[in-house]
C-alpha cells in the first residue's frame, strides 16, 4: 500500500485527491507554483513543495520539478488529476524510469488514445462504432477534397493531436473546405506542434454521450453507465448529467458492454472515458480520455463509488472493489461547471473572493478550492468550482440544483452562475431535449454570443 502520494495538480481536483488519500490513510504531497502559495490544496495536504514560478510551463508542466518533488518528499506515486500532465505519455515513462507509480494508465495506452487517428483505428478493431471518415490522416487539400466528397457534406476537419475544440473546423460545402482544412492544420501546428488532420462526417443534431470505464490492468473491466455532456460552448462542457436522459436501459447496457470489453481486451488500468456522438439511436466514437474526467462526480453520485479511491487501489495492484453486477444506478445526478468569467463574452475574471458560501443539504456536493479572501490567479483555467446534485430522479435533481444555486455565494468577481439560473428556466433543459448545438444557439439569442 502507498504511504504517500503526490498530486501533480492544483485547485479543486487536487483537493479531491487529497480527500480520498486521507480517507485511505495515505499522506499527500501538494505541489504548487509561487502564484498558488496560498491555495487551498497547499493548506490541506500533509506536505507542500513549490516547484516553480506562476507559468504552468515552468511549474505544473515541469516534469523534472515534479519528479524532484517526489524524490525529496519520498512520495511513492503520483496522481495527475486532469489536465496538465495527466495524459502525457513521456511523463508516465519518466516516472517508470524513476520507480514512481503513475496512478493511471500505461504510457502505451496514453499514446494510443492521445493520437485521434490511432485511437479510432484501435477502437474499430475492438468493435467500437466510429464516425464515418478518413482512414488515417489527410496529407493535402487534394486528398481532402476526395475524402469529403466520398463522405458527403457537411464534414469536420480535426487536428490529430487536438482537444478542447482547438484544431476543429466545419465545412458545410465544398466551397468552405479549403479554408477549413488549412485553418485546422495551422491551429494544430500552433497549439500542439502537429499539423496532421483527419476528416469525419459532421452530424447534424447529435448528443455528446460518454461512457465511464474502469479496468484493473489484468484483463478485467467494467462500465459505469454514461454521462450526457451535450450542453457545450465552443466544445467546452458546462452542464453534465448521469444517466443520460436520451438513453434507455437496453441501449445503455449494449454500449456499456462494448466499451468495457474494448478496454478489457487491451488490459487498460484505471479510469477512462470513451466519448461518442449519439444520433438516431447510433453511437459514433470520437475519442477516449485516459484520465479522470472533470465530470466524474455525477457518476459517483448515481453509483455511490469513489473513483479516485479506486484509481489508487488498482495502482497499488489490488483488484477492483466492485463487479459489473454490483454497479446499479440509483437516481440522477447533475453537475454545473462554474467559471470565473464575465458574461456575455465569457472573458476570464480573476480577482479576490470577498465572500464565499457553499450550498449544502441532502444530495448537494460542492467541489471547489475557493475561500473568502482567496485571490484567483490569472494564469490558469477559469474553472473555480463544480456544483453537483443528486436526486431520486431527474426532476428532483433539477429542483435541488435550482435550490443549491440560490444558496451559492461567490462575491468579488464575475462568474457564470447567472447562466445556470437562466438555463434551468428553459423547457429544453427541463425536459432534457437538447443536442450539442443547442447551447450555442441559445447563447446567440439570449446573450448575443
């Protein structure tokens, strides 16, 4: 069993891991930049060590500094959280070279799934349904024209190494293809150092459905149903729920088994999420995230399991503490991501928190590293908290969310809280009748962008 683990992250996810470790009797080490010296995860950990200046490149992404922190503190394992180094295969390989356990999948699996073309090819072989598209990368515009014509418009061009909406461009017709192709390549090169792109059929009104999977690295795996993450702005999720309101029990069991079998066949270890577009009863694979997701609490809510605890357990070499038959859905859970952003333009809004009060009561969970007097630094992601609610059914979860939002106080900065107050009054949200394009259309109409 691990005696001490290091959390290579910050904010609410670092706190989340610290809490799980403490319940397991494991000491935790927080790393931080100089800008995060007063952060809550630094206060809450058993030990803390500064690893660099504010820039994430020089601190949270500095592999040498993170490993040095491990060696100085005697931490036996690293939990990466999400973002930063969580899907960096070279980092995982470096940990192996230093006899430090990575609480997550192998470097090989991260590499396979980190390249969208390789991931798609792998999933096809494993029987996972995929979006119609190019067989591998598209090297030039002439090839792109042929591929797009064969697939049929509209098409979407995606950077192989893309993510978070970057390197993705839509071409509704042949006239738009050249600009979309060249722009996607340029964005891929700029953001990820890789200009390779591929082309897929663009679906008109799909939902974003993701299946939570978990493996022990020894050929055993389960699925923990799905999450619906269709309410998105610029490919960034803002509202997630489980189970998906558009998925029935038979469909859930079918796609869940396909995903669990796929990761079992490659001896995947730890938590992973297989993401799909879902339209007209069909699933189309888009990517696999080889890490814990931001929205994992809604899955924990409906199953009553601790996914971080389970990650640590299997990293220690233990079998999973549950089987597929043990995993039964109870109720409905919803998460909203609260950002330090000013509406209507969603511009970052760092600053000092003059008052903070988290909501409470039955079925309410607030994952946040905020406290009154804390100054949000301008250097990192604008996510400042996740409000998660659980109810006996979707109707109760929505009512609980509305009540909890009314209790939440974040003063001193602008946040996206008004967005969620408005969304809960919308019939489409109340009924769950939305797709991945709905929110952006609603924002154009109601907020002007």
